[in-house]
C-alpha cells in the first residue's frame, strides 16, 4: 500500500514570496491533516479536512496560509506571503476516518525562508 | 498553548537500559493516547496507543502506563537498543480526531 506522498521535499524562498505544498493521502482515507513542525518542537495542527470539508482550521494563520482539498483526495497548502518564522517542516497526514485514531504521515516538505 | 505536556526534553540511556517518558494532559475529552516515533528526515510513525479504559498496554519492548485520575501517561522502553534512538512524541485526540502532540523527547541509546 502506498503511503502519504508529499512534494516538494525541500523548498527555499525569500520572505514575501509564495510557496505551495502538495499532498496525496493514502487511497480511501477520508481525513487529511496538515501539521507544521518547527525544529525541535512537536507538530502543530494547521488544518483538518474530512473528505473535502474543513473540520478544524483554528490554528491556521488565515491572513497568509490557505489550504484546499479538491474532490476529497489531494490537498494543497499555500503560504503567501511567507515570513521568516514560517521556516519549518510541513507534514501531511491521513487517516481512514477521524475516529480511527492512527494517522499516517508523509515525510514532510521542508521550507526555508530567507 | 500546549494541551499535552511532555518530559524530559531529552534523555540518554545505555543499551539494555530502560527509557521512561512522561506526559500529562488537561482536556478530559481526550479519548485516545498514541505515541509516535520520529527519525530524522521522516514523518512521525505510530508506535503504540492506549484508550483510557485500560491502565496498561504492552507491545514487545514498549509499554504505556495510563493513570486516568491523574491525567498522566507514560512510555517505557525496555531493553533499549541503539535503533531506538529517535524523537518520541506523546499525543492525545478527541472524538473529532484532532491529534495534539507533546513537545517531544529526544532519546539517545549509547552502545
């Protein structure tokens, strides 16, 4: 079974530029998550989708971050404009359903903002 | 505001020793408590998990102890091996599936 796919793996941009990350969850997984992991910290939930609807985006900085999940499958996370403090690894995860407990994570997209 | 507090931040243990990581939570709506293991450059992977209706769960060398009244749970790694060197995260989730992580513990197992 294929795992969660993310791209790009690495991205370096200058502040005020924009960037987009893509995630393809495990086939059949209804719930998709985006987490931000700053070096040395635990992952912080940015947004949670159930199929193509948003369940929780309370910690998403909506003035600069946006996310969508088209047709309840793939998802993109966009940052525009980027700030220095956005430097982090952006992790996508999926689960069969929101009550099943286990999340499967991708390897993440590492963003460096200069 | 971190809803799951984890300690210690790091620990060093000799091969064959026991690693113990502690976590505490406040939200009584949490009903699932997983531990994730993360190697450098990789995403976290589920290691072991427990629900609050049991006080202990063991899988191989890994054991979760759960104290519902104290709102605390811990991970014990028995007979620690160099391959166990990684960062461990406790986490908690409610019925909506919103998984909240602790800050992580970096475990180093020396030969």
